[in-house]
C-alpha cells in the first residue's frame, strides 16, 4: 500500500515500525476517548458537573499519551533503557512519598497529588519495571548462560546480582501491598513470574512463586478488612455488593444489541468510567459489539506475543513478553471483576478506562515496545 520515495528519519520510522501494533493501540485510545465521553458524562452528572467534565479533564492526558507513544517509538534501545531507568527512579520516589505523605482516595493511600492531578506511582512505573527487569534478565543470561538462576556467583551479595534486584523489587512490593493495593501487588508478582518463566526459571521455583502469591492473598484476607469483606461479599452475597451487582445488571440489561440511549443502569454505577467501564460498554452497545472489542484486545495481545517470539535479542524477547503478560493479566483482572467472578480490584481496562496515570503509562510502555521491536528487526 505504501512505498518508499525518499530516505528520512520519519520515512524510515514509518516503514520500520510495527504498524499493525501501532494502529491497534491508536484504535484502543480512540475507543477510550469515546467512552470517556459516554461513561464519563454519567459520572459527571453524579457530581453535578457538565456532561463533558471527564472528557475535558482527560484530554491533556490523551494528548500527552499520544505524544509519548509516537516520540518514544522513534527512539533507540539505548535511550529507551535510560527512560526505563528514569521511570523506575521516579516511580520509586513517588512510592516513597505515598509511604510518608500519601494522598488518599476512597480509603486507599496509593496516590500522589501534584498540581491538582492525582498520580498513581504503581501505574506510571510499570514500563520501567518491565524493561529494567528484561535488561537485568538479559545481562544475567549473558553472564551466566542457562545457569542464571542456579549459579552461585549470581547469588553473591554485590551491586549486580539477584539479591540487589530482589531488594528493590521487594521494597516496591511492600509499599504497594501496604497502601493497601493487593490487586496491583499480585499483578506485579504475576508479570515478574511470567518473565522469569520465559527466561527459564525451573518449574519447582515457579510453584514457590505461586505459593508466595497465594500466601500474600491469604495474608491480605486476614489482616486487611476491605479484602476480607470483598471476598465475603462475593462468596456469601453479604456486605457491600452494590457496584458489582449494578455491573452485572448493566451487562444483562444490554442484551445482544445494547440499549444505546435507553441505557440507564450505568447511571447508578459509581465507577462506570473507570473500573467497570466494560459493563457500560455492554449495556450501551450490547454483547455482540462488546465481544468484538474483546476480540480486538486479544488481537493486540497476539501481536505482542508474535513480536516477542520473533525477537532476535533476548532483551527484546523478555521486554515484549513482559508487556504481553502485563496487558493480558490486567485485562483479565478487570474483566473478571466486572463479571463478579473475583472481588473488585480497582484495576483499569488498558487504554479504555478513564485514568491519566494508566493511559500515559501504557502509552509509554507500548512506545518503548515499538522502539525496541523496530530496532531489533531492522538494525
């Protein structure tokens, strides 16, 4: 369809970038903007604001996200790694702020307020976490080969070793877990687990990681009242089930073809524009079009997996594989919470849910993926 007629940096970028992945991300952002207006108008009315309140409030983040996506996708792997390191440093710094002076929203002390904007550090540092972990795994494999998990030298206490990596990771996890934010803690643990598995982690240790995650969830059940109450509400039908009940009813009301202008249950769904946006999509557009959207999300995941499997550089393989893990797990968690299969986790649907930190974080992550995939394929 397109042919090169000149040689320039922009021309090279256009013909070398994974355009299918780029177009899918842009499509998801476009869908997100539409529902920021549709679902956001209902949420705005509940707080006595104009119907366009959330669309207008989110517009700077959509514009910033697009700029970040395109600019980052044009960078070299070397610069991408520097950005990833900066992202981790900034994220850890903001996480430390939440530990000593948090901004609390709905009982969760996981936010930082800067110039009137609420920023979620655990969201914005996801790209840096994945890419620094991928770089670490690639360097460990380069140094220790297939024995990167069992070589005694890899476990010696030094600047570059498993102990140094785990010290940073566990510090981050402890802060996120105590916010309390069990869902994001399990998300990070799941992504790390998958990245370690594709790097060759023995299955016995994989079982240990699974037990660690289960133990963390069990601990949260006994020591965190909100986690305990949510599980009890799901299992026994008691307690505060209002949001998930409204979510399921909105899905049922939508039917196959949706209610469009006659949709009304979403009006009583408090987080209709964020955590439960998929329920709004089903009520508005119906199960058929909602399944089309689900198919698009699966196709985007398939593109990530294909790029990972076709990578020549181990670092790219780990980074894109980790991105696929994050995108897939977070999408699944949002879906099962919406359907009341699991208790609500307060987790967005990537690119679709309203939320500046989540959107910009995913745009940065996918821009970095486009950059390293392009360099791995053409350079």
